[in-house]
C-alpha cells in the first residue's frame, strides 16, 4: 500500500533569505475500491488543519511512520 506524508509548507526568513519548512499534518494512503479495483486516495489528518496548501511527500526513512 503506497502512502505519503502530508505536510503544510511554512515560509520564514533566516538572515534575509526566505526558506520553507514542511510540517507534518497527516498521511495520504492509496486505496483500492472493492469490486472495481479503482484506485483512490484517502487523507488522514493528525489534527484539524486550517491551511490553504497541503503537500504530500513519500515517507521519510528518518522518521518512523505513525500509521
């Protein structure tokens, strides 16, 4: 089962240089519909999120999965 880490990009400045950090807010799972084998994505949030942009990445080897 494929899954991605769902993040929110957060922009900030360090010494006048704009940078972006990505904070984990959940996970995206690839699922298959019973009967039709149609693939869809299921999004599970760690907590309620008020964001205008979400970004999904493959899971990191550094951080253990929190499925």
